[in-house]
C-alpha cells in the first residue's frame, strides 16, 4: 500500500475510534439496563406524589453505540376487558394509554446532563423532540434522573426517577 493510502486508512480509523463530544464510550457507567424503582412528582407548590404509583414497572436501556429505550408503566394498570386492543371500550383504551409511556432513540451526555433524542414514542408529540434529564446521582447500581418541569394532569411537575441496575438473576 502506498504511503498516502496508509495515511488515509489511519486517519479514517482514528475518526471511527475517537468518540465525539457528548457521545457514549464503551465502559460508560450508564450503559446497560436499569429497572424502575420509583417516580416522585413534585408540584410547583411542593406537593409530592407517586408519579406512576407505589410500585411502578419500567426499563431504561443505554447502549454503548448511543441508543436508548425507556418503558414505564403505573403499578395499578388494569387489563382491558377484551383481548382486542382496538375493539376494547374507549375508556379502557384511554386509561391504558394514560398509564403507560415508551420511547426510544439516541442519547447524548454532557457532564450531568442527559438528552434523549426521541425517534419513536407511544406519545406522537414526543417524536423528533429532545427530552432533557439531569443526573442527580449515579453509582454502579443506582441511577437517579430528574426532569425539568412539565405538565401532568393539569399541574406543572418535576419528576425524579430512581432506577436500579438490572441483574440477570431476576
């Protein structure tokens, strides 16, 4: 291979290997799957509520190639009265929709600021938006994220989500 050809190959490899600012890197402590422990909503007046019930369910996954996925469900969700999700009564479908959230896309992290770049969501309004989260705490087993204020049920709330690293033995 000619000298110029080697230089181009080396330069290309360096571009592929050197991570871009804000992008995850292999070994990032966030990479993996987390299970939802709790969601606490705090209103502007300081009232604290369980945002997804006392024992919510959920998974948050970050991959080392910059992808993410979040799924959250209230603990008191009711099953539909029929197996047909389209044919179920409208009230039941509305309740099922209101007690579940899911989205996926890419993510970037700069210091304690996490941005989820939404590509698909159970709520179409979130598609092509960025959801910012503050990393309140991150240890090998626990992750606490805080949202900026948003509207939920007619009130402005800030949510604090506590996640525990998923263990394969579960």
